[in-house]
């Protein structure tokens, strides 16, 4: 009964935040579209065409996200192929911007008794972190590690951007980014560890226990 109650609370929380999540996701897609278009150089027509096509793809994905709102409420479209593939799909769009070199590593086996609710929240956390990197970090390299060790799932995202002093961040920036990550992880009993220094990039470690 306690497990069912917990699952219902997780689902309710997911439903409550899905609108904001969708908004964040589309915001990220449009940010990438803007970056892609701003990097178009007319001196190389082939390269310009490639980037314009990538921007068109990103725009179409934004439209598709809106149309899939009903299905997104249940998360099937996001993680139907598994969390690892959902993250890989997100990385593909980031790489198409031509602004980032992304390294992605998956280790271990996904738990047999998988939790779609936990996977959905971890995927949304991933999007939040990537969105923060795009908006604030000025990074060129991103490293993402997803690992299963039998007791839970660990996600590590590292960027080589400007970094920050965690204790000196404005409250508004904490509220829009880091606090959201912390709160979402806590919903599913997870922990978040953040390491960052100005000029030294940022490392965010998240652990979500299973079951």
C-alpha cells in the first residue's frame, strides 16, 4: 500500500509539473534553433544549408512536442524506448546545433523492475541541466554518463563552461534551475551533488535509488 501511495504521489507531482516541463523543453529547442541559425555563414553554402536544415528539424520538433501534450502527460513518448535512448535522442538535437561536442557513456544494465515515473523525472532533470548549460555556461564540451549499478541509477553531467560559485548565485537563477533539479530528484528519493568553480566548469551528479 505504501509503494502504491508513493507511486501515486510521484505521478501526481509529474502531472503537476508537466506543463512547465513542456515549456522548458520547447524553450530549449528554440534556444538551439536560435544558436544554429546565428552560426550560419553564407560563405559556405553547403554548410549553411546543413545548419538551416537542422534548424528546420528543431522547429518541427517543437511543433511535435506541442501536439504530443496528451501523450507526454503519461511519459510514454519520452521514455518508451528507455531512459538511455531518450537521453541519446536529446543529445542528437544538441549536436545538430554545431556548437557542442557531446560525449555520452552508458554502463550497467537497466533494472528489470523499471520505474517509468522515475525515468521520466530523471529525463526532465537531464533536460533542465542541458538547458542551463545552453543558456548560461558558454561551454563547448559536455560529458554525460548514465550508469546502473543494481541499487539505482546515477547520472553525471559535466561541462567545460564558465562555472559558478554555488553560494553566490542569485536566488532567481537558483529557483529557475538548480532548485528545480534538487526538488525533482527529492520527489523520487534521489540525491544531487553539484561541484562548480568560476572558470572551471560544472559537474552535477544525481543518484536515484531503485526500486
